C-alpha cells in the first residue's frame, strides 16, 4: 500500500476515468500517468501478467519475509472493508500502519502537486537505496541465492528492468 494508491490518485486527477469518458485537458500528463499505470499494474513476470505489487509480494515470500498482514489487508479490502478497518485488523507493524495512513493523508488533500511530490520524491528516491542495502545483506546471509541470474530476479521482465532507473539492485558489480 502506498505507491500504487498515489499513482491511482494521480491517474484519477490527470486523466478521465469517468463514464462517459471525455479526454482530459492535459494529454501529456494523461499519457505519462497511463504509461506508468500500465507498467505498475500489468507487467509480465515469468510469462504471467502481474502488477509490481504482486511481484514485490512474491519477492518478499521468496526471501522469507512475513506477508500475512499484507495478504489479510488485501483480502479485507477485496471483501469490501474500508481502509481504516482493514488496516486496524490486519496486524501490520506500527510503522507500516503509519506509512499507509500518511500516504492516504497526502491523497486526501486532493492536491495533485502534493500527491505528485509524494509519488515522485517521497518514495522513489529513498526506497531504492534501502532496497539495495537490504538485498545485499540478505543475499550475503543466503549465500548468493538472490543473485540476479537466479531466484526471484531470473524472471524479471524487460519492462520492469527498464522501469527500475537505478540499475541492478546489486549495483554495478556482483556482491560476491
């Protein structure tokens, strides 16, 4: 929860998602947001259409991370629960709950510039460095099982690789 919700709020604000559909007044913004949404929601991983959220979840499971809270929250939301209820009963860590609440606070402002700033700067600049450090540490603990040519990275699609502007999560050289 977070990046995708910010993206959907931007899509709602910069494109037309209403019925009947009419073109938005900013075609460049419309195209950019829809291209990002396409990549985030409909990538191909190991021959299957998946969202990046689903790919991240698989990566977490592959690393042995606990995903029960995330799965419970998604199940609650699919079942029609509102966000606050789903978040309160899913058992998410306090920091994760705060992150989701903060994200939705940005969205609730309705200010596209605030949402765009949170989407662009608040997430994408920090997460890759945290992720790279985490993957390096975990790969070391798992004796190289997370190398790009094995495990979860072996099925990464070309579009996902292009969408990741920071290169390999391992940096320019192998960690071994």
